[in-house]
């Protein structure tokens, strides 16, 4: 394969079938918890789209989806700031919101989104994150639906990218600089 980034994919951390099983389990749990309501799933572009696409097709409840876009990351290190690039246009007041995030790292993004959405007076907001990185977080984020707890590596695949690449991998893999090999 052409190496486009100067980094290489090493270990497969989570296989496609493990992801599939976990997404099914999360969808079952959420469908049960929200059986009497029609929640709005809010996903952050672009990383969360594959997770969203898979999860909603396994839900058994009526729901709608919305997208938001923020900028928080450049390359392999967080910039430590969040900039809102695209917001939800529809009314969310009085609605049940579930934020679907691909990965919780520093917590900056989810903390920002939670507070931003709360300001628009929804009935409830819950957070579902497919991956949770094992790092010491200065920001305390409560995740209601958790997928996998992973060690502190930079990972790609299943929507997660490095400089825009690798989102298409069906599994989650660790990305390392080539010179380390
Ligand atoms: P946080 O604000 O530090 O929690 O980071 C959340 C965002 O950073 C995620 O939505 C991802 O876009 C990105 N991110 C954090 N860790 C990784 C990683 O290991 N691989 C790819 N993107 C990551």
C-alpha cells in the first residue's frame, strides 16, 4: 500500500467483528432506554459518521440525526481549543439528545458540545462514545454509553483519521511513526 502519511499502522487494536458486536449491544441498550421517546442523535463530523451509520441501522426506535462540526485536533496532538464550524439548525428545545462520539481523549470536545447543547434547553443530553482513551483527564466528562476502553495510543480506522486518512479501515488500529520500526 502507498504510504501517504509517513506513519504506519501497527497492531489491530479492535477487530471489525468486535466493533460490530459492541455497536449492536449499544444499539440494544439505547433502544431499550428510549423506547417511549424519539431521540436526536448528534454526531460530530467527520469522525463519528461511520459509527452513526452503523448504530442507527441497529436501533429499533424512531429517531432523527443531526450533525455538528468542530475543530480541535491537528495532526497527532490536540490544539487544546475548540472552534464550532457547523451547528444544528433545527430546534432541540425539549428534545432528548444523544451525542455520538468516536473517541474521548482529553474530553475537551465533548465538554464543549455538552455545554453548547445544554444552552439550547433540550430535555436531556446523554453521551455515547465508542472509544475511551485511558488518559488522565483534567476535564470530567460523564459517558453514559461506553464502547471500548483503550490504552493511550493514537488510533485510526472506523471513522478515525490521521490528517484525513485511514477513516475507511473496518477495524481500529494503532498508528506509529515509521522511524520507530
Ligand atoms: P478530545 O477533545 O481530546 O477528547 O478529542 C476528541 C477528538 O479528537 C475526537 O473526536 C477525534 O477527532 C480526535 N482524536 C482524539 N484521539 C484520537 C486518536 O487517537 N485518533 C484519531 N483522532 C483522535
